[in-house]
């Protein structure tokens, strides 16, 4: 599967979910800024920077909730 850098994960409103005064917020914002993501009033425009899936919506639950290979203890 595709590996997604953690700093690219934001909430549905286009905001970073960490508290603004936290180190995690700062690190995530720096990662997004370095990739050229533009913030306006603390949000990004999801129509410009949001993820666009080529996967039909009917299979998203399967993709999101299937067991992670890294979690297996084989």
C-alpha cells in the first residue's frame, strides 16, 4: 500500500488538529509549508490540496479498516 507521511493527515475542515501552541502542530505545519501547502486563516483549501481518491467510495471502508500488515505478529 501507499505510505502517507503523517504530516499530511489533517481534519475534514482543512485544519491541523493539534493545539496551535503544541510542538506537534508546529512540526506538522512546517512539513506542510515545506511542500508548498498554503494556509489561509489556519485552514487549507481542500479543493486545491485535498486528497482525491480514484478508489470507489464503496471500498473506502475496506481500505481504512482492514488489518495493517505491520500490526501482525507473525
